[in-house]
C-alpha cells in the first residue's frame, strides 16, 4: 500500500473514532447500540458497519467508552472537558480561551458545532495537532454572546439570507419569506437568530429592523449602533428615575466639600460639544506661585449603588462618540445638565488642585470633592487664538473674531481669563519640555491624599 493510501486510511479511521465519541457525547449519558450509532452517522454499507463495530470494541478496550448494558454504550466521564470563551476566526475556526489553561484550545471548523464568536462553550480536548498545540471539539454552547447581527439581505424567490458584516461571523443567516418584515433586496438589516437545527449549515433568523440602503449616512450610523449593541435610548424606568433625582446645589452638601466657586474657572472643549466634562481653575497667589485646579463632574454623587440608574451606567460603561451623535452613559438630565460644567452654573465636582511655581514645580497638591462655578466656556480655536497673542497689556481685552467665535459674533475676553490661559500654556510647555527631556513621567515620590473637604 502506498504512503498516500496509508495516510488516507489512518485519517478515515481517526474521523470515524471521533464521530463515534461525538455521537455518544451528544446523548448526554443515554446508552445507545451500534445500530443507532450507524443510523446517526448515516452508515449504510456493510464494510463501514463492520469497521464501526471494530472501532466501538477498540474504544471500549481503551476505556474511552463503557458498555452499560448488553450492546449499549455511553462515553466515559473525562477530565478533558473545560469551559471557555470562543474566539472565532473569519474562516470558521476557533480558539477557546480557558482561565485554567495556559494554552488556548484550537477547534477546527468541522468541530465548532454552531458556536459563534464570544460564546461561552464546553470543549472536549482530544489530541494535540502537528504543531503540538491542544485541539478539541465544542460539545455544548452554554451561553450565546449575541444573537443579533447586522448584514445585507439577499432575497431569493422562496427565501432570503443575510450576509453579515461582522468578520467574525462565518456563516450567512437563513430567513424565510414570512420573516423578512418590510426589508427590500440589498437593504442593511438587523437580523436575530431564532434557531439552528443540528444538520443545518446556517442558522434560521428573522429580520427585526430595516436599517436602510448601504452607504447612506444614517444607515451606516444605525448599523454601528446595532452591530455593537449600543443602546441609543434609555428605558422609560431609567429615564423616570433620573428625572426624579434632586440635582439642586444644596447648602448641606456644599458644607461637605471644598468651596471653589470664587476661583476663576472655565472650560475648553470642541466647538460643537454638548456636554462639558472638565474644567480648569486658576488663582494667582501673588508670591510667584499659582493654584491650578482640574475639575471633573462628580457623577458618583448622583449614582447610588444598586439603583436602576447605577446598573444602567455600569452596563454602558462609558459614553460613545460617533461622527454625528453621542450614545450617552447617563440620561440627558445628568449628562447634559447636572454633570455638565456649563458656564454660569454651580456644579458638584471632583478636583485635583495643585500649588505650582513659575518653573512648573509642584509645591503642594490636594484631591477631593468640591463645588465650582464655571465663569466661561471656550472652544479650542478661541483658546488657541488667545495663546497666539502671547502677551497682554494690563487692562487689554482680546477680541475673538466672529469666524472662530462659538456664538458666531465678535466678543471681548475678560483680561484675567486671557492672562490665566497664557500662564497655563506657559506652564504646560515647561512641563512638556521636562517630560521630553526625561523620556518618562515618574510618580514614585507622589503621595496622594483624598479629602472630603
């Protein structure tokens, strides 16, 4: 027999062995005989049936399967079963990431058994491949990471299918004609998997939303939202809870904080910003030193652990900024109002306050909760216009031209704000030169203490 024929025979025997083990494993400890195994594997010719019987006896002698009653077998319990997360490639192969194992488990496409990227799965490790890496088979899908996918629908005479745009999704989704909703051929749609029959090559699904024609701006934006599961709207219960939060600045809360409302404070953000997350404050201490504050909205003040709002914020994790819109972490009453450091409004903040000299050496530092008042709002272009002025004479007011003004009209900047921006820029440049010279920032000698007030 030639080497090639021997190799084919060995491969065929190995595949049959693996098929027997897979069949018994899927029975979940229900005993079956060789005729039932043959039926499941669609083995009909006598030669292969005889080989099947031989393989069953061999697996029994190797103690991989067990005869629990006359002629009926089950797979023996094994320690080679693990639970992990499927990292699926675009070719339909997978690597199972398991916490307890140093190496990921490779799973060939034929052994992926309908698992999708990110699914929590049970995997059986049965051998090492030629490269010495462990190889296995997915035996159970314990939890789907996602069942909704974005893709382009192709409508045929009797059925439709969706070509998914997710590169990790290795198969189309079959959609029956009654489940295409109002989608037209070539539309981008959001499709949800309903089932995946064992012998079906593709999952069965239904269109739950038509997103529009590919390439159109709104279509692509909504595709991004849908593909990554970004919840653009809040549930009514979350909105109602947020709208009932008391966001007024109360005296009893101010007493618990460092009151910095009298310090010159302003924000610098993009021209089209809707919320203002951080602010700078500046105070000339008249002894060659300055007190500089960096302030962020104290969001935690409004998020009580265990509430529906806290749970929603935890799930969203952060605000997501798209080309023309924001998917906020918090409802508008907080994200654009209470937690936005808007000009001429008092806000609860969390602050880092530094005392710094003209050589940009930090003399003292303070971290804690504060209450601040923003005196002004600037766009980057406006702040840069002031910086390029470089020097300002006493009493001089800088005119911000209409073409870069937030308001679209020419206006004058207060002298003290212009001076603060120039000094902050000067100190920032000194710090930057130090950092570039050192090649890194060292925090070894920094001792951070948080203060309630």
